[in-house]
C-alpha cells in the first residue's frame, strides 16, 4: 500500500514534492534537485547536522572498524546519510542505528520492498525506519536498480549533507563521485587516511593530498555531544531520556523524535517522572533532572 501522509507502518511511502515545506531545504541548494522524493520513515533534517559517510563496497577490516568507531561516536549528534550499498555504506547505517542515532538511506531504486537494492538489506531498511530514520529515492515505487541511477543517487547524498566523509575508496569508487559533487555544492569533504599499500586507501589519501580534511577521530567530523548513560534504564527508557537531554519537549515532540507509539511514550515518561529521573517543566513539557 502506498499512501501520502504520516508514516504508520514501514511499508507506506510518502511523496514529498520540491514545493512542499517538508522538502529538505539543503537539498534545494544544488543545481539539479529531484522534483519529488519518495520516502519511507521520517525525513526530518531541518535544524540538524547532517553528515554523509560513504566508501568502498568491498571494504577491508580496517574500513569496517573505522566506520563503526566514527559513526558510533557521532550518531547521537547528527543525521548520518549514506547509500545502503554493500560495505561502508551499509556499515554506516548499522552503526548509526546501533549508536542510537538517525540515519537516511538514499537509494538508486524504488523504496518499496520489492525494489530495494541490495535486496539483502531489506532488514536493514526496517531497522533504519524503526529507529526513526528514513529511506528515500527520487524513483517511484516499482523502479528497479539501473546502473545510471547510482551516480544520480550520489548527488542526493551530497545534497542532503553538510559534510561528506570518505572512509575507503578505490581510484574509481562511486564514493569519490559523491565527494566531487560535495565540492561542487560547497560541502566540506573529509577523508580517513589509510595505508598506502591498500587499493582502498587510494581515494581518501588522494582527497587529503588535494586538501580534504583528514579524519583522525570523531571530533574531526563534528563536535560530539556526550549523552549520559543513566544506570538501570532499559534501552527504550534511555532513548526517551536521550531525547530530553537536549532540552524540554512535549510528549508529541518525544513521539516525533523517537518514532515510538504515543501510548508507550506516555507510560515511559510517567515511570521516569515517578523515579525522579525526569521532571515536568510545565506547559506540558518534560526535561531531565539536573
């Protein structure tokens, strides 16, 4: 079923036109923004830092380890954007989800289950949506992957992101196309240096030689906001708590930020308030106890 409006189940697809207020303002800045986006999940980028993390489809163990470490550290401070491809892209999405953050996957196919490419990543798509992120495409449901779709897809990844981080990339990698587009769009391009003996380090090392900022730690990408871990909270209670750390929010705002059902958020907030972990700030707003 394809319907327009608020996401209720992971199979629904929302259509966002470029004239729509919900269309990402950053994406409108590029020379050829898509006229329409097909979206599953919550595409909420306004007011948030957005960082693309892209790289090789056949990464080395080093590339996987670096992606896990960097994305895990920045996940709660930004929206991680990537392309759902094998390798670094998929690992970036997984690390964002496991790190309690939001991630947006940009596809070169339709976003319906039958069209998702790679098909093996359908489970990852569900994880992205359940965690409050989104899977998007300029191609309508039912569109299969085509070779020429992926360079087109890369312009959306670059357009949605203020910064682009290349982890591993061979000399002909699509990640370098994304980085080049980022430069065209006046985005900041960063790269993770690698051993000169590895073919997957050619792209990042060349980017650094050309002036890209080298990434030696997560703080080279963005300022990290440390969210305290509260003892004895369940995983879902910690998600609600993390949402309130940045400032007071209403129940509706917590529902929107977490993607949790309103009834569950109501119950969790009541329990956390009874335990003295959060407080009612007045006017229907809740915050963490300092």
